[in-house]
C-alpha cells in the first residue's frame, strides 16, 4: 500500500472525534431550544365544539404563531439549561486539553461547529439562535488560546468569536485574512468596529493580520493597546491612510510590515520607513508594499540593509534596481509584474543568496532566474508563458519546493523534467491536455524524492488516469491532493483513491493572476478571482 494510503494519525482522529461531539452538541442545543419556542396547539382537540367565528379566530392565531415563533425569545428555563451545558463543556475543555494542544483543539472545534451548523442554516439567523450560538462559542474558546485564525469559511460563528476576543488575555496571534465576499459586504460590515472594540484588552498581541476591513481608527487603537506587536499585515485595507503612519511609528518591535493596497501614499510610506528607523525599531525583516517607488526603495535599502524578505505587488519599469545590491541578506523575494520587461539585473544583485522566490506575471525568463539564483530552495511561478529553451538548466539541484501555475505546457514539461530533487510540488494547469505531458516528464525525471504533491486544473477536474499515473510512479508520496472542478464530481471521481485528499478549492491559492486583462491594481485581480470562483462553488469549504 502506498504511503499516502496509510492510516490517519491517532492525534488527528482524536481531534476529529472531539470536534464531531462538540458540533453535534451545538446542533442539539439549538434544536432543543428551537423546539421550546414552538407554540402548543394540542389544547384544542376538536374544532366542532366551537362556533365558526371562534374557529376562524383560532386558525388565525395559529397561523400567526407558526409564522412568528422563530423570532421569539427562548424561555429563560431553556436558556439557563443551555448556559449550564456550555459551562460544563468549557470546564471539561479547560481541564482536559493540554496547553500545547489548545490552539489545534480550539481551531478544530470551531471549524467543525461552523460546518455542522449548515444543517440548521434556516435557524442560525434568528435572534434567539444567536444567543445560543454565542454561548456555545464562548464554551469552545479556551482561555489559554494564543493563536486565533478567523477564516472566511465560517458563516455562522465569526461575530461571536470576535466578541469573545477580549477574554483571550494570552492571545498573541490574530488572523483575519481576505474575505472573498468583501465586494458585497465591505462597506456595510461591522467587522472593523467589532475587532477594534476588542483590541484594548489584547495587550500581549504580537501578530495582527487583518485584511481589507482595517481602518485608521483600528490602527490607532491597535498601536496604542498592543506595544509588543511584531507583525502588522493590513493588506487591501483601503481605509488605512497617511493618518495611520504616526500610530505605526509607536511600534518599537516591528519586524514584519505589509501595507500592500492601503491608501498610505508614496510619501507616507517613505516617512513611515524613515520614522521606523529613527524610533529605534531596527528590527524590520520583512516589508511588503504595492507599487514600490525609487524613493521608497532607497529609504528601505539605506535604513534596513538586513532585510530578509521583500514583496512588491507591482514593480515599475523605471525602478532603480541597483538599490537591491545593498540587501546583503535578502532571502525571500515576491514580485508581481503586469508588464513584459525582465528583471535580469535585479536577480543579478539579489540572486546569490536568495532562498525563496515568487514571481507572478504574464511571462518570465526562467533561464535568467535559474542562472542568477543558484541557492533557491523554493520557487513559485505563476505566469502564462515560461520563456526558456530546451537546454539544460544549471542550479536546480537545490530546489526542493516548486509551485507552478502556467498555460505553457511545453515549458512546464522542460522545467519539471530537470527538477530532480523536489520534495513538494504544487502544479496547477489551465489546459487539461497538459497532463498528457506527464509521461514525458517522468521518463526524464522519476521524482524519486517527491513526498508532497498537490495537482489540479483551473478548467475542470483532473483526469483520473493522471492521478493513477502519478501515484503509481511517485512511490514515496506521503500526501497527495487533487483540486479543481465541482466538489461532488471530484469526490465521485476519486473515491477509488482513498489516500488521495480531495481539496476542491486549493486552486484559489494558485490562481491569483486569473484574468490578466485586468492590468492594474491588485484589487481588480482579486475581484476577478472572486467572480470566477462563484461560477463554480461556494467558497466556504476552502481552508
């Protein structure tokens, strides 16, 4: 039996079992409370005992009660029972969960609870149900929780999790990454107000990832309340402006900063970098911005030469790339290009010590990258066309992790044929016929070191014969995931491969340049992804 068919680890099975118990309990509490709010019409055994007018009145009252009982409050007795059960659950979790598993257990419980609530979705929006759900979420959140990731998969419990954040005194990491529904909800959502209200008590917070919803007011409260903050990621937060710069400058321990797609101006970002260097925060190791300017790059290179990671969502053609020669320790670089120009000079300056590189654009000169970056261990390429010939490519021996999304099937074949030491591969094709090239790849490169494989297509389901071919030849695989197409169709097709994990929405990670016709701001690209995604499926199963 291949390794990827091996039994699931006991720890994971235990987490799943606990999650199922808690989620079932949550549904039971809701449905029990729901039953207690239903009107009782059993007191009238026969309408023949009443005159016609009284019958009509009784029927009218009955219909009115049936239509409105869901909006009524549950009885105090029922709610006290819910609170008692939830309190007992909370005490059990606090006593039984070891400290080193608090984060993983809580995450699993929240995930399964939200998924299970889909079965009673018609009830979850009712006011009385929200009271019950709040009690359940309060019971699940462990007081020793140090990391909280609020995922956009959650449809029912997010508001209650956010409300209870103020009681998590040990919280060090808060994550709310981009919500794919932001196009419809952004300007009306109360998420920003809810999160901002909780920040006053989160004095131990070290990592804050809050995409899109963040505002200047959030930044003010965050920087005043969380002086130990090391990571600030406010990607796509267009309501953060130059007014927030003075607040960010209060952070003395900042190591990671992402201001991509905020409304902090070019001059504002230069002032921010200069101020961070002057306020004693010489620790900045990671910087991510949108369209980086020459003045911004010069300030970054002069003030923070020890920078480890640099990301730019758009690199202009007139950028003074010679400034990159000052970054002697740059190990990670993420570049997004909507133009056709090359970065040969940039790679000459930073390539010798670069370990991880991500490049997104219409096309890329792979030969220039590989020749100038001999130490790469991780490479992410998301382009339509790979500019490369058939000649051998030097410097690929160190490459262990490759993520590739492309339309260029011949180019992908040449590249994969020469990556001899890959241990993990994420491969996303836009054309189904690419998978006919797999035998060519494996004839030249057996992928003997490959342990983790994620493979699929943007335009449909991966052919089962491709899965068969790969799993038979790559005998050392420990994990194998497939994605793309419809959830039900995928699961139906691959039930014959019990060890293959079906992850239908993983392709979203690999498709962040779908529709390059939308040249310009990254927001437009994100909108394209969202619209494209809704043609296929609901997003809530994506992890």
